[in-house]
């Protein structure tokens, strides 16, 4: 059994080695690391080769280690690996199953004493290997870069390999299932990309719903504080009237119009308006919570692509280091924090970062197992 599996893996490696896109992606990944190595930071600011870049950060504010870790997570992982390298990997691996079942080679494979399930899983692992080698090169390059130029060896960056590979496996499992159903490389790739952008839209909607809930919550809090302030003003005014011996409207038979002052009347009017606004704010908060909960349930069913990648940033860079990387005026205008209240963004970030790893990875892996199980079942039962 092990000899057969090893033979399948060698065959998969030969197929991988023969793909030009694999080597192109590998070369591009190496070039990205080299370009990042040309960037640096000193007491004057950010440098590119021997040029100074006009950016409002320097080594006195941001340590060199934090600068390169932020470059690794912010550009390397979030942009290159998560988007560009993933798209290239999907393009390079989308045809694995369609080519197998449509080229006539499937009959030769099935004629050997190899179970269909093992053949299917070998092809699936081959697709993951395409991405894993890119990750190994990228993380190894950045490990050397941070160690040599940043003066700090960070083995934690190798966490990107399992995390990004897990992220890629969510999409690849869908691509494999679609390849089984459509027998078309182009169709499976396009529908997978469409699903990916759909997941991005769900994630963006989730963040917007959290922002809406946070805005409604802060609005209710502000209105309650305003009401409390108005009541406090009225009570202090009444205390002054009692201390000065003035008649209090509504007390001891004094008519409301007899001893009421313009100040007290205006305060009472504002208190009434504030009280009338409270139910509206409470209703808005309840609606926002309901929509936030509905989107959360939808997200639970699907793989959490953004949150999975976010786990790497959680482990490598602290909130304090992230704040140091961004000037204060820019922190107030982060995406999702631009809803006219600078207090919203921290609530959104705390809510997203508080979601457990069990929920993020567990529910995503369940989705992947269901999809992959369906593809394996079809492959095992289909009459080719």
C-alpha cells in the first residue's frame, strides 16, 4: 500500500515539475521577497535601496523588527499570498481533476490495484503541494530577511504555512468538487473565484453590521448620558431654588406658571425630548443586533477566509505594535471606522478579534470536509 502511495506521490511531483506556471509562481515569489529586502527603516524614515521615502514612520517610533513583521503580514501575506499567489495556484491546479477524468488517463489509473479514494486524495494533496512550496520559499526568505536586516529571528512567521495553506484548501476543495461536476477547468475555476468574492462580500457585510450595531450602541449610550446630564442640571437648579427660598413649581400648591423660571422650563423640555428619543435608539440597536446575528449565522456555514488569515496577524503583531505603525490621524479613518464616530473602529476590531479559533477554523474545516467528501464520493461512484 505504501509503495503504491509513494509511486502516486512521485507521479504527482513529476506532474507538478512539468507545469510552467508552478515555476513562474515560484520565481515571482522569490522576486517579491527580494523586493521587500530592498526596503528598510532608519531614524529618518523608510528607505528603498538608497532612496528615502516620505512616510511618517521611522525606527525611533517603529522598531525594525516590527516594520518587517508588518511588511510580512500586511503585504506579503494579506496581498501576495492571500490574493495573487492563491489565484495563480488555483489557475495551476484547477485542471487536476478535469484533466484526469477527461483525458482518458483515468482508465489507466483505475486499471491498477489502487483504490479510487487513495487516487483522489493523492491528486488533492498534489494541489496543496503546489501552494505549500510557494509558502515555504516565501516564509523561508522572510525568516532570513528579518533575521539579517531586522536583527531578530522570528520562527513564528512559519505559522503562515499551515494558516495560508488551510485558507487555500477551503477554495481548492470547492474547485475540486466543481471539477468533478463540470469536467471543465475553466468552469470550476471561474465558479470558485466567484464563490471567493462572495465570501469577501459576506465578510464585508459582517463588518458593516458590526459597525452599525456599534454605532447604534454608542448612539443609545450618548442619548442616555445626555438625558442624565439634563436631569442633573434640573436637580441642581431646583436645589439652588430651595436654598434661596424660591417657590418650587408644582410643590406646596405653587402653580407651575407662578414660580417657574425660563431656565427650568427649558431644561424640562429638553429632558422630555431626550426621554422620547431613548425608545427610538433602543429600537435601532435591537434591529442592528438582529441583522448582525443573521450575518453571523451565514458566516458560520461558510469558510472564514479573512478570519483564517487574520489568525497570523494575531500571533505575530500585537495591537500596540499595529497602532505604532499607523499615525493617529490615520487610525481614526481606518476602514469600517469612518462612520463619523472614532469610537466605532475599536469596537469592530475587538469584536472580530474576539472570535475564537475554534469557530474560525472548526466551522471552516467542517465545510471543507463536507465539500471534499462529496467530491470523493462522486469520484468513487462515478462510472468513467
